[in-house]
C-alpha cells in the first residue's frame, strides 16, 4: 500500500470478528464482504501470530506491505512495573516468583533483540529500576501512577530527546523475535501500532519523539484510542504486523500460548 491508502488487510486472526473491528475503529465503516482466505479457524495458529495483517479489510488505516531498508535513529522504551505486583492477573496460575521470572525473561528477550545502546526502561519504582540495572539497561524513573502521563513526560526526557522516534514495548511479550516494520523507515509523521490478539490492546507502539502532542492511551481499548489520538495529531496511522508479538495478560492468554508455543524456552524457566 502506498501512503494514504484507504485500506489495510488484517489476517484471519479469528478473535478479530467484524463486530470487534468495527468497535475498535469507532466510526470507520467495515466493508460488507470479508475475505476469509480459507475455511474459518476457531483457534489462533503460529501462522496467524506471524502474519498479523493480511485478510480483513479495514478502511481508514494504511497497511505496511513493503518498506524501505532505511534504518533510523530510534529509541526502544520498555515498560517495567513493580516486579512484586506485575502481571497480577496471572496469579491464579503463576506464583509471584514465577511472574517475576516472566517479566525478567521478557526484558532479557527485548535486550537480546535490540541490544543495550538505544534501550531504555520506564521504571515504575525503585524495584523496577533495580531490574534494569541488573541487565545494564538505562532507566527513566516514572513519576506518578498514571502510565500515559509518565510516557508523555519520558518522551521529552533528555535521554530520549535526541532520537527521532520511540518504540514503546510492554514487558509481557515473551515470544518476540524481532520488531519487524517498527524498525524500518520512513518514520516522519507516522504512528505504527501492533494490536493485541483481540484488536483491543496495544502490544507495540512507535511514535515520533518531537511531533505534536503525546498520543499515549494505554489501558482499556488502547488500540482504538491510539488510532484516534494519532489521527487527531494528523499522523499517518499504520497497523504493523510483528512476528510472535503475543502478550500474556490473563490465564486464557497463558493457556493459548502453551498451545501455540509448546516448545518455548519460557516454560522451562517458570
């Protein structure tokens, strides 16, 4: 798709029903014909995870089909909560120690993908700062309890102001293998979003550092909120597939991940 294209194509990611897509994108109309590309599947597969953007047409957003090889000056910002309370919704299946091992593993995985040079951590408290120090990751201390306000403040922090764009990475993506289109240009006036499996949350977000007002809207329905906020700033919004960017928020996510990635290293570490 060229810049300004009216449609994207989002893969046959079965939890993404037409109704959910319509709700996620608000006033955007959904075409009456949905191309399935084969028989409907009741369960996500590895193929769905790896090609999250082919199959369902969503007007109003541009799909990244091909991008240039141009690299750019980007900062990677990992969100690290309090290790003692992170991923509390998984407490029915994982102990506190297991949840701490999960978030540390996710952090190590991101560091393995991008290295330490441009990697930063937005740390919720001193315990989170200690997690970053264990891995020699530069930290930015979060002030206040509101994540989106903290992200807006971090965007203008001295540590990040020299970069042209930032990729925000929640620390719950244990199967991530690369950051795909998020690491490729062009990037000026562009917002790239990788939604979660339900097309409601945001698993990866790339934003320009210095352009306009902050658009951070993590929380309930963050995908549609990020789309609206980016459009309000007249940014070009693109949905960017990213291999294996599956987050673990709930026990159901954990069960599904065990089915999709039965041989993953994570299971041996928990």
